[in-house]
């Protein structure tokens, strides 16, 4: 029975989403890919088509015993393809496992390298002079393939002794976006750094650099001498901070630049900034940070986030300086120096170890000095006493107050509304006898020299405060705070 065209089209649609297993490589394919990898390590990049033409003569001249080695490898690959298991996306499980092991080994090597770098330095000499580099990149968008369109790059070089040595910053030209990503890029830019896609700022263009110039800028900053030797690591924040893909963007962009210039994949080492902060802090004072999570949390606080004058002109004018890469790398250096320099006996220099307007006399972590132009607070006047018509639980004989202070001795210490009150008879309300609860004055206590009113309800006099039995906080609150010491000398009836 021959299936009709309708059934064939339905089967094609059903199998379209399924990824078929790739055929195993043969002996010549393994030889060709090995040749391609060898040439890439030597700095020469060839496509598979070019490798096929170059390897034809080499394969023909290869001895039979060496061909047999490649044939055995091809047979093993064929057997693995037959027996391998795949996930729902068509990826072999053993490849996923190998990828996880590779990432774990990479993370372990990175941590060991950072620990060895910091622990081998002398706390009083070489640690203070060691040069570190912090990098940050802003991007327009990330594609489905995992590549990034960079928008801005900043690199800060610093030591603990001198603070920030230099900062290099530039916008980047990423070229035309792929179809379908313009809306995503505009949405991401509007929510973060607001860099225009065409780099047009008003009537002028933002100064930017191409991929080759960006690569040269990074290499020149990292190089300690002539020749492209082993470059020092670049430190950046992990991806989960502020929902910005920092580490992935730096790795992706640097990998693309190395591929364009036929450089080795491991030319640049991108390390964890929280791990470096953790090691430096514990080197300055032992057991200060019990875990890397504490160091990451301190960096996430970003206490210098709204520091003025450290962002580029564009982000300062657009009022989005916290998202500027130039500002971000400097703030990371300020936070590290703020925690570490004090324990190492390093004098903090504004503009190098901390912002220019930082409070150097404050405690760690330093905050911006926002008291330069303090806002004057309006002084609340003392309220005049008013009559309470309702009795209160504070009206009792146990709470009656007597005083022996005289008007002549204490008028200078009393507020203006109370001066001379001790020498005068308190006012009496019409229609109510003096000394009743409804009058607002419970009784007048005569001491022979002066008459002092006894208050029946302290709630009516918030400026004086309530008794300690009700609220210790209210007792010393208000302008009548200096009167509280007087109550210690009063007699209770």
C-alpha cells in the first residue's frame, strides 16, 4: 500500500522537531578534525572545506599502521553512537556529563589559582603592589545561539596601595542586529544602560571602537611588557547579580574576538570577582568572611551606586549612571578597598580608594557623604496644655506629683511657656471647681514657696513625655527632655 501525500506530510511534521542522531565520523574525518585543531593551536584557522583539500595528500601518504589507529577510533565512535542515550533535545547524555565535569574542573582550577595568587603574596609588601583588573560589559541583546551584541566595555586596573591606577572605557560597534532582535535589544537598553542602538546621541555620534580596536585596548591594558605572553586574569561578577549576564557576556565577547583574530581560546582568563574579594578580605584579617556568599552579598549592596562624577558623559546626562560600565568597575574597586585597606594600614585616598565625597571618618562600609547640604528641620514648638475632659488611668493618688523647686532658681531651665508658672496660680475654668479631674488640673500642691500644678494626664503633654512605667521611649522624647531629671526630686503624695 502506497501512502498518500497527506500522510507523508503529516509524518514529516511529526518528525521535524525530533533531532536525529548524527552519523559517526569515519577515519578520514577524525584525521581531518585533528589536523584542524592542531593548526588552530598554531594560530592558523581553516574551515572544514579547506582542511579537506589540505589533508587529502597527507592522508594518502599516511602509513597503513597509522591509518589503522584512526580506523579503530572510528569503530569505537560508531559503537558509542549505537549504544548512547540521548535526552529529549537529542543531546547525548555522556556529552552532557562531560560538559558538567569540564565546568567543575574549570571552576576548581579558577578557585585554586585565585587562592594561590593571594596566599603567596606577603601581607606587608607584595600584596599591596599586586595589580588586579576588573572588567564589565553592557550588551544590547543575547541571541538564541548564546552570542552577545556588546554595547559598552570598561576595564579598571588597581592595586591596594595606590587604588585605581587607570580606567579604560569605550562604546563598541556591534554591526546590524539579526532579524527579530531589535525589539529585544531596545527593551533591554531602555531598562538598563539606555545606549542607542545606532550610537547616535542627539546630533552627534558616541565615540566607539570596532572589534579589533576593543581587543587591542584590552591586550594593551593587561600586557606588562612587549610580546603576547600569558595575560593576567580579568575579574567580573557572576551572571545572577542584578539579572545582568556579566560573566556570560564577557566570556562570549572575548571568545568571539579571539576567534576573529585567530587567537587561542584560553588567551583570556575570566575569574570570579567575589572569590577574589573573599580571599583579599580574609588575607587582611582572618576569618572575616566565612564564605564566598558573604563577599557576594557585600558587592551586591553596591553602597557607592549613586556616586556622581565617575560615569561617562552620556550616562551622566541620561541620568542612568548606575548602569554605566565605567562607573560599575570603579565602584567594585571602591568596595574592595573599603573593606581591605583599613586592616592593611593603607591610608584611603579619595578618588582612588573611595569616592571623592566619601566620609573617611565613617565605618566600613563607607557611605556617600550626603550631609554636605543638610536640609534644615523645622523645630516643633512646645504645645500649650489643654484640658482633658475625660478621666484617665493616670489619675490616681499614687501618681500625684509634688515639687520643691522655686521660680527664682529654676526659671532659667524651664521652657518659655513654663517660666514663672511656679510663682503664679494656674488658671481656673469657669463652671468647674479647681482640683477636679474634668478641669485638667487635679490639685495644687503648696510647698510654702511656690505652687506647682499637678498634671492628671501626661498624654495631653507629649512634649514633656510620659512616665517610665508606660514607655521608656516616650519618657525622653520631645523638647521637654531636660525636665525629666527634675522629676527625680519630686515627692509623691
